[in-house]
C-alpha cells in the first residue's frame, strides 16, 4: 500500500470498541488509514483513553448548550480540530449527537457512521432493543454516509446477525458489535480505495 493513508478523525461518546477495531485493522494492514485525532463530547469516555494509550490526540469538546446535536460553537470547534490535525474523513463511532449541516458542508461526502441495525429498519436509539421488542428474526449493522436525517444516508455495507429466541437486548447488541468490528474497517477501506460509492464532493 503505497498511497497516502486516509486521514481519519473518529468521534465517539462511549467505550470505543469500534475505534479499537479500526486500530487493529490498521495494524493488520486491512485498513490503509491513520487516525489523526479522536474527539468526544463525554470527558471521561473510554474512547479518549484508547486514543491516549496509542498516542493519538484525544480531544474533549463539550456540546453544551445542546444535548442531542452537534451545533454552534461546539460544531465549529470540532471542524477546527479535524482541520488542524489534517483530517480528510470523519468516522462516527457511537457519537450520541445528531450531525448538522455545518459539519456535513465542511466535509462533504466524508462523514461516515455505523448503526446497530439493518437500516432502514430501527433507526435511532438502542436499535438492538427495538429489534428484540419488535420480534425481529434478523438484525445487524449498517455503515453509511451521514446526511442531515436520522440514520438515513447512503448505505456502504451491511452485515447481518440472527436474533435468537431468548435474546436480551444486551446479548443481541454484543452479537451485532462483533459484526460491527468487521464491517467498519471494511467499509472505510472501501472508501479509501474509492469503492465506497461515495457521494461526490
Ligand atoms: C455501536 O453499537 C454503534 O453501532 C452505535 O454505538 C455503539 C458504539 O459502540 N452507534 P463503541 O463505543 O464503538 O463500543
């Protein structure tokens, strides 16, 4: 792999197992990328600790006064940080805020998300709980480009899992996460190689 690696900023609010999967795929040369910074809206999120342990800049950006979206000063700060670190793409990995036009226009066609269902089924929060409560026989994960909607952007790839009798939401989420950890690096590599069906921009 002689080309320049994709320069990825990762945004997350939680434990960062998808960030770890991205690091592992880079180390295994399955993903030609460099994580140039990790940004969280939760000061003590473990995703920031994973970044620090690897020597990747870990940045906390308070989302206040907004609770569920990235907007205003916080959005500008995130855009500035990604640019300062030379990021070309943004991967959302459990980032619990809606992304608005400002960030999407700053990185057109270059903001990617992973969602724990087979979209368009079960958008929104706790998709694994939604799947169990709906009695779904199958669920999975979706990697998609982000647009201004809620989990609605163009799909890059999906991986499915069965929903088994007796599954609790937590058991199903763990099964889905195993597939996420394969799907996210695979989708990012497809984008790095220009195979991701990227929207223009
Ligand atoms: C994942 O299930 C992802 O699909 C969802 O949030 C969770 C993040 O998990 N958007 P982690 O922080 O990467 O472990």
